[in-house]
C-alpha cells in the first residue's frame, strides 16, 4: 500500500503578491527561497520553506486560468494541500479502488521530473488535494 | 525575533466524519491517532499525524458555534493552517508592530498548557492562521 510521507506544501492563492509577502515574509518571518514566474501555470509563485514543508503563495498572471477563475469566484485564501507519497502510481490505483474521484486519471510529469496528480474535492470533503512523488 | 518552527496542522472542517475518514484514513492511508470529543469547542476532532505535522478533521457538534456557522456558510473544506512558533508572546508583539490584525489580542492557554492565538484573514490574504506554542 502506498504511503503518504508528509505535507509537502500548502498553497495559498493571492491577488497581491507584495501585500501577501508583507505578511508571510516580513511580519511572520518566513524566509522566501524563491519567487518564480511559471508561465506554464500562468502564475507567479513564492516558495516559503518551513521545516520540510512549504507555504506557497500563488498569484495568477492571466485572467483565464483555472486559478484566476478560482480567485475571481472564491477570493484569496487557501487553495490546496499537497501530500508527498512514496509511490503515486500505486496510490492512484488504491484511490480508484475506493471510488475516489480524481482530477487527473494518471499522474502528470513536471519539467523537473516530479510526478503529480490532483484528487477532486468532491471525494475529500471539500479539500483540493495534490499528490507529489519526487 | 520570534521564529516559525513548522506547520503544526492543517484543519479541515467536515460535516460527515465517517465519510471524511473514508477518504483521509481508509483511502489515503493516514493513521488516526485519536478521535476526540471537545465539548469546549463544540466539536469532534480526528487527529491524523503525518511526519511531524497533522491533518485535523473538525466536525461541529452544535449548530451555533463559529465553526458550525462557517460550515453552514462556506461548506466543508480547509479551515485554517496552524504554525508552531518558538515564542508566541514575542511573535504577537512583532505582528502588532507590523499592523497585522489579530483575532486574539493576547494568547489563550488551553487545558494542556499550550498557548495559541488566531490571526485575522484580513491581514494574511484570506487565510485563517493559528499560532501555537507548546
């Protein structure tokens, strides 16, 4: 049985990166490892590591992405939780067997080789859950 | 300067504990450390530790608590993120100096001696943030 290893990150969708960093970085004191433009996701992402996990601040850079529409509809706030798993393929078989609704039928592979997939909030109790395997 | 040590937990508000556990525990395979009734918070809480952090599933047990009203208004889903801090008193001074709006003006002390306080989502970019110090 595949195993969840840890909370990899919590993603927060933001509309104003400067204002968000004024809280998470300047006031709370988290250190920002990187502020990256990710054109493939139509987003700018601030990575703030904290003890093996991360807070990620994600700002849509276009108005027509899924994230931009989420922001327009629901407002800024927590977007998803990402859990690291030791074997994502096995986990997805396991989830399908339990009739869990997946957004991605098979894991996607990012440019850095990381495999990931999203689980539909309908099956999690309203939480968008991402799975990662490095 | 006070320092954030880690993500202590991510809290999910749920309306159906059995259904939520069917996902988080049975399908995803997280182990439940405890299912606790917390009358002081008018809630039942499932604690699912994962590598030094926790996923907490929180089900309101009355209809008039703040959490019950949140659930009725916003539906089930992520409720707050809790960050562990080495010195909560110092952190709260630090946050006030940066004009961060706090829900609790001073830390509260739980029955187990833990000190905690909430930061208002207005100052965080829409995220309810809890601070813990053990």
